[in-house]
C-alpha cells in the first residue's frame, strides 16, 4: 500500500486504486464483490452477509396469471392468426398435424390450476453482499506502527 503524501488517498492496490481490495471483498470493480458496512449494524466484524443473486419461490413472486388463448377458426395455413394456436383439426384438413388422428375432436376441460393465478407477493430476503469491517484511518504518521 502506498500513501502519496499528507491528505492524499491511500491506494490499496495498483494502478492508482482503481479498486479497493480486501479478503472476500472487491469494491469498485464492475461485476461483483461485497460492499463495506460500518457503524451500528447487527453484524459482527468480518461477518459476510447477503448474496449476489436471489432465486424467488413461487409464493414470493407477484400474483399473476398465465391465460391460455386459442383461435376458434379452421386452420388453413402453417401460421395461426395472431400467433395463437388454432382449434384441433384432423383428417382432411391437415394444416396442423396431431400425434394421433381421432375421428372427431376430443373436448377436454383444463385443470383449474392451468389458468389460475399463481404467486402470493410474499416478502423475501434480498440484501446485497456486504462485509462488516472497522475503518481505521491514520491522519498522520504510520498505522499500524512498525517496529
């Protein structure tokens, strides 16, 4: 580490302190690391907290639906109107092929969970990575003292 003079910044690495690096910590570099926290926090010194990413559970996502939409027209081209699936057709009109041919369309009822709302908007822990440390800055002289 170098100090360039009184009142000048303390650079913890070269070149000219573009990043401040400590064990398990990188502040200033794009793409990650932990930020320093100080003061009256509920963390012990050198206690890493938080994560770089959080995976939400279904109950933590906002309430939302996934509706199923189809066109009620006979398929006549390989592309359905409005990018929606067309109704089931077999035999002579084969624009959309089914896995198995049946003599007539088979109607079925979707399970209620197929188009029901999902998510519960519940709270979740989402804390940025941080590391509790104590800042000790010497305004004059050397710190820590060298013997």
